[in-house]
């Protein structure tokens, strides 16, 4: 069973920075896509960024140029560096891992970490 443990959320002022970390257990880390999603009150959960095991990245338009996703396969950890934060970035951020051994996809979620950006 895969477990994802997130850390790094908190309260920051507009224009500030935070770095989120997500450590994954399990031995399939090299055949995964890992990402960060967020959910603001009253809104649907949305993709923020994801990264394949080979290092290919994908970002939501709203965070391009401000957020950077990276991963350390040796540590089974994915990071989200968030710069130039805005109040609209306030949300619960969830780490996600998709394991694709074949045509199947197994999806796992972290418990979520709150990010609050004050104006």
C-alpha cells in the first residue's frame, strides 16, 4: 500500500514563497506520475502540476512561471516550489501519485496541506 506524507504548507503574505514536499512509500516510484492538486473552498479540485518518472512536467496556466515541480527518485519525494504567491493560491494542496504498471492506473492521495496567502 502506498502512503503519501505531505509537509510544508502554511501562512504566507502575497508575493512570498513556500515549498511543499511529499514523501512516498512503496517500491514502484520509478513507474509513476506524481503531482499536486489543490482545492479551494466551494471549488473543485484542480491540477496544479505533475511530473513523470522521467522528469517531464505539466503546469496549470495559472501557476506557470511561478511554481516549479521536481522530484527526487532516490528519496521517493516530489516537491512544489511556489513563488510569487497570490491570495487566489489559497487552498488545500494534495499530493497525488499515479502508478501505471500496465494499462491500469492506481491512484493515491496524500492527506492534504493548507496553504493560505494573505493579502
